[in-house]
């Protein structure tokens, strides 16, 4: 099962680093908390990218 979780995290980080999803969405895709995703991204050297448009998308997704 750990292999599947690792794959989900790796896939979500790839989507995030390519700008296809927000960090919040990547965390949800991977099934982990936003805090965990931020920590993993930082450890892997993936820069934090978050725009006003990303914020709008996240608010819309919450509703």
C-alpha cells in the first residue's frame, strides 16, 4: 500500500510543479494534508507557486 501512496504523492507533485493543479489540489489528490504536501514539496526543492487565480480556484472547489 505504501507504494501506491508514494506514487500518488509523486504524481500530484508533478502536476503541481507543471502548474496543472494548485498545491491544495495536489494534497487532496495525494490523500495527504496541505501541510504534509508543503513539507514534501519543500524537501524536494519544488518552489511554492500560488497565485490569486489559484486562490480563486481553491475557494471555488471548496464550495
